[in-house]
C-alpha cells in the first residue's frame, strides 16, 4: 500500500479536515494531524483491516525553539503483516515560562510501547500526554528542574550538592 493509498483510506473514512498537511516528496512521507484528532486517527489506523498498523516503532519529540514557538511529536507506525509504514506529526504550541505544558493525547491504550516513549518526551521536553496511565519522569530524578532537551534549557548549578553545570569545560572537575 502506498502513502497515497493510506492517505485516501484515512480521508475517505475520517474526512479531509483530519489532515492539516500531507508531505509526500520526502524520504519519509508524513501527515500532520491536529493533537485533538490524534486518538481518532490512531484508533482507525490500528483497527482498520486494510491498514492494521500494529507496531508503533518510535515516538520522537522535538523543540523548535522559543522563536518558532512550537514543539513536535512524531510517530513512526508500521504494519507488520502488510509491510507498510506511516509517519504522523503533531505540532503543538510551545509553552512559555509559568504556562501549562503543551498537551498531546496518549496513545498508550493502543500501543504499549507508547507508554515509555511518551514518558521520555515528557521527561526531557515537557510535553504532557493527557490520559497517560503513569506520566512521570523516566530518566531524570523526580525533583529535577526543567526539561533538558528544550532549546532554551539552562542547567541548574547544583543538584543535591553535586555540581551539574560547569562554566569552563577546560577547568578540572
């Protein structure tokens, strides 16, 4: 099944307004989907007998920086029995200091691997996955300040008396 076949199946069942953008002329074609419609689309991709995307290979998240003001969550889906793949992208507004974290609905109820990938994106970038059964830090201590993969992240000087940030990397530690 080609990217265009998958796109046609999606829009034929869920409507043209589901997809914000379809980018086909790149090495990994992708669909941009609004966060609010992600669960509906994911459920369709998982349950539709023509598509059956049974494997969520990866969730990646990135910060486009404060200048752009957006963050992205990228899903790599694969159908093992049909040998076709699809990339979905959700773009959310990046929160400013003191504002609530950006939110994307969880997909952990469809693909169990989403559980850990969503926790990693939450831990390192501060994207909240609503409906997640156990959204907490997975790599950093629970009392860590900030989200280290954000472009404007500034490391704290000390963490429980341990020096975290060094001004001059040439100085002995």
